[in-house]
């Protein structure tokens, strides 16, 4: 993360906000059919759910959230990028490093990609878990099942 040169005010405001923020409840459910005929369901908190949970707390602590999306070319790849900035009324800020991913080809897919990246970037900056952690088993191609 990158901080403004002065960060006394934003640090105090973020500490007060952190003391109040609670992990938002999941508000979205997705049913997935895999290419090989399987299926699974998962729940998560969408971008609106995260913003609804933190907006009143940020307003109370004189903070705002700004998210910037853009593209850049790295080598032969067009990269979709999202930066998240927390801005204090004093002008102090904290900014994420860009979250980057190869850009989708269609506008609709690109828009979905940006929304997804905004959610991940904001969740990381806030320190919020917006979905269950599968310990990277899904990304590794493993079958897994959550147990209470």
C-alpha cells in the first residue's frame, strides 16, 4: 500500500473505522455447472454489499472510497487494472498497488472483470473476508466440500 506523505489523520480515522466494521453477510448465491457435468454452489458478498456495510462507517470517520480502473499494456498483453484509494477529508490517502489481470476481450466480460477486481481490491484493503476460503483447492482442481 502507498500512503500520503502525511498520514496522521487517515491512520486515526481508519483505526476508528476498523473498530466498527464487521464482516458483511453474504448477499449473493451462485450455482455453477462445470464443463464436465458437475455442479456446485457458493455464496459471497458482492461489491454493493461491501459498500453498504462500510459506507456509513467511512462517512462517520470522514473517509471516502475511490476505485480507479484502467488498462495498461505489458509485453503483448493488455492488462485490466484496479486501484483502491481511501481518502480522508484532510487530503491524506492510502492507495493499493494495482490489481492486474489479463483483460477480457468482450466489453461485457471486461465490465464483469472490473467489478470482480474492485470487490477483491476493496475487500483486501478493508481486511474483509467476503467468501469462504477453500485453501486454494478449487484453483488446484481439487474437489472439496465445506463442513460446519
